[in-house]
């Protein structure tokens, strides 16, 4: 296999590994731009992945599974909102609680329903999202240079991959070009001003966490019904936190967050392929280093060495209406 | 009349946490019913598994030891207004310090090793928490995110070290060599045996005594020393602290390093006391349980002890439970843990308005009765 082919395959894998990160990072962005810290992405993703796989198994349709995932994550988002927005509880603690709760609950319910040690039964073809082949992908395959890009890289992914990439400009448009987006960003920066303008801060923040729930639900469903074929215990394996890191790395903005997700996805894809590979002059690549790189980069960014990441001003603070 | 009376301390630190805990347990009970098991039976097995026989006590207190350390770690940082989510990583790196000391300084006699291993754990744990602390104090990066990142970095680093450096030659399992027998922390049943008291064997070891002593020291430190006062002041109001002549950044770093050192004591229990070598992921989520323990214990060492005992009971009883009722796995304990954090931590204010109302009404009626 020549180098060009290898690069195409690596980029192809990057698209697949970054999809759940993109959806979850956008989810985090909606929540955090409105002022609610969302550390619960990991747990919500896990909950979404479980619901999608379990429902898709019973119903036999990935679409119903997707809806179930989104319903689950909206429910969890509302729980998070109930604790943080209504009861002004600590947002970090609530997020950690949901992560721990879902880690246990998905396994517990999985064992109770399927008795397979926390897994869900393997899904057949009809109950998973299948790759979509673009028209003419086979015909163009042999065209030099552009052929592989079209038929390998762009074609042949499942619908959620394309949804994730369309979601980025869509999120940008909502966030920066609609009244809803303006208000959403405003409650995250200066809720007092929004309140003065006669817009309910609490209602706005709830709407924002619901948006967050819809997006993170899709990312969960992707893991268990598109990329994988069943739910596995703790299958998110820190992806929720990587998405969070990508969101911070992207400075709470859609396109930079996309870039961060692609970078982290690429590192993930590369780490899998570098396992045990001996590079000339370097020796065996320490895979763990590549795996830790997203976290290291995020810390360096947060330390202010690569530009400045400034969070929304009212992030983490519940709004107390003056009496 | 919308006058409200301030809640007395016994309601604030007693009744409210109890109500929250009760709610968490009721929801857990409903889950058990939903799975199709009998919650009363579950509670019976849980209690028997945790306290029903001598060995069970040993296991319960062994888990309690870990939770006391990680709970204290979270609490000290919390008094400074910081969320140290990184106990997991700090304890993991602390374990590296302990293991290195025990493997490479194995010529030391046992009493010196007691001190050296403790110092090694503290230095490694504190060093690992220093970086996020420094970044928070001097560069304003949020400690929650950085400590989460540092957990993952620690995990990758340790896998690398265990696979490539610490693994003995010829071994396939990624774990360090065994620690020499004479350096290990003695088990409580061995100590008791030497004193002529017969005890069932369990992993409970000397580090439980450390946990008690350190709890008292943390209490003294937080409430009866200058630094403890400064840490609480910075935590309560960093701006006021600055006006009082305290430099918040300095105490943020101090509190975080103490927090990291406290979490790393968990490694003494696990590495020196029980496993006798460094294992992959030996921290097993104990660091995260520390958050629940500290929140439930209202960040006070005595409360932390009680909460740690509760979680020790859940862990040991939960293990028994998964033997007896196969549909209920250890994950039930994780669920309860999540619910406890949710209700006693995130939703701690849920009952406050209602309780305040009831208490106010009661007080006013009493006052009126006295006046008449």
C-alpha cells in the first residue's frame, strides 16, 4: 500500500473517531455558553449509547434507538438543569454525580435486562446505521488522487458522521445569527442584563441544556449503533472528557472546536495504528504519549501558552434574581 | 409575615444531610424494586456483608481507610474554594512514589521505611497536584478542568511506566515487582495476633491507624492553625483575603499540595498494605468516591469518617450482594454513590427553603406561646 493510500485511510479513520467528539463538544458548548458547566458529557454519552443500543435491539431500528438516546440525554440534561439552574446546586458536583450514576446505572440495567455482564446483545445490520455510498463512488475509485478522496474519505460513512459535520455550521448559525443564539450567549455572559431586557434567564438556560442533550444523545447513539454494534460497559472511555477538552481547546466556539475534535480524533486514530510500530530513528512510538497528547495540549492551552481561552463570564454561577 | 429564622446548626449539619441521604437511599430502593428484587432483603444482605462477621468488619474498614484519605483530600481543597477532581491521578502518582521507594531503597530497615514511604507518597502526590495548583493560582486556568486532564495524563504515564519500565523482565502482566516482605505495612490481624488477640484475617492494615491520626491532624490544621485559617479565608472570599493581607495564590497552592499529599496516602493502604506491588488502575475510582464522602461529611473530618464508613459498608456489603443476588452487581454501589453525590452535593439546597419555612413557623409559634 502506498503512502497516499495510508494517509487517506488514516484521515478516513479520523472522521469516524472525531464524530462523537464533535457532537459532544457542540453539546458542551451550548450548555456552557449559557452559563451552565457541563462535566456530565461523559455520563450522558454513556446513557445515550445504552438507550440507543437497547431500544434498537428491541425495535430493530436505529432511528428509534437514536430517539431513545436523545430522550435519555434530554432527561439527564433536565436533571442537571434541575440541580444547577433551579436549585442553584454546584454544577461541577452535579456533573460528576451524573457521570458516576450513569456508569453504574447503564451496567446495572444492562445486566437486569440482558444478563450479558453489562453488554447489550449484538445488533444485526438492520438495527444499525449503515454506511452511505455516494453516487458513483465505485466508478470514481480508480481516478488518480481525487478518486480515493471521494470514494474512500468522503463516501461510505454512516448518516451520523455527516450530521456531525453539518451540525458545526448549523450550531454556528444558531449561536451567532439568530435571536435565540444571541440570548443564549447573553445569559452566559451577563444574565442580569438579559433579565432586565425582560427575558427569563432560567428558561433560556433550560433551553440551552436541552439543545446540549439532543447533541450529546446523538453522539452516544453513534458509539453503540453506528460505530459499534452493541453497548459495552463504560464504552465512552473518557470520550466525554476529551470532547470537553476539545470544547475548551476551541475556546467555546464551533469551528475552532471542530478543529480540536479533528486533531484529537486524528491522534486517537494514529495511536491505534502506531501500536508497536518502530519508526526509523525514533524507535518504538510510546502510544501512551500519543493518547495523553489531547490532555497535555489542553492543559498547555489553559495555561495561556497558546492564545487565551476565556470562558463565558457567568459560567458556573446560578442566577439569583435580585429581590 | 415573611420573616425567616436562621437554621440552627443541628438542622444544618444534621437534619438536612440526613434528608438528602434518605432521598438517595429511597431512590436506590426504588431501583432495586424496578429490577425485581426485594429492597429489604438487599439491605439485610448489605448489612450482613459489611458487619455480620469479623472478617467483613476488616474489609469494611479497609475500604473506609481509602475513603477517609480521598475524602480529606477533597475537603482540604474545598475549604480553599477549590474542586480537586484529581485525587485519582494524585493517588496513582503517589503510588509510584511509594513503589519506587520500596523497590529501590529496600535496604532500609522497617521503621525508617515507614517514614520514607510516607514521605515518598506525599512528595509524589503533592508534586502532581502542584501543576494544576500553580496554573490556577498564577495563570488562572480552572483547576476542575486541569485536574481532570491530569487524571488522564497520570493514567497514560503510569501505563507507560508499568509496561516499559517497572515490569520485571519476562513478566507479561503490567505490574511492578513485589515489595520486600519486611517492608510491608503489617495487617491489623497480625498485630493483634502478636498481642495475643485472635482476629480473622482481612486486608485491614496499619494505614487505618494513619487515617485516624491524619483525620485529627487535618482537623487541627484547618481550624486551629494560621495556615488553616488563611485557607478558609481564601475559600470564603478571596478578595477579602487579599485585603486582609493574605495572598490567595499562595494558599491555593498550599491547599492543593496538601490535598494531593492526602490522596496519595491511599497508595500506602493499597500498595504497602494490601497489593504489595503497583497495579494498573489500583485507584479504582476511590478518588471520585472521596468527593461524595467529603460532601456528605460536610468537609469536616468527623463527618468524613462517618461518610467513609458508610461507603466502606456499601463497598464491602455490595460485594456480598453481588454474590447473593446475581442480578444486582457491584454497579449498584456505583449507582448509590452517584445518587448520594447528586442529592447531598448537587441538590443540597433542595430541602432548605421548605425546612426553613417549617422551622420558622415552629419557632414563631413557640415564641408566641412564651409571650402569652
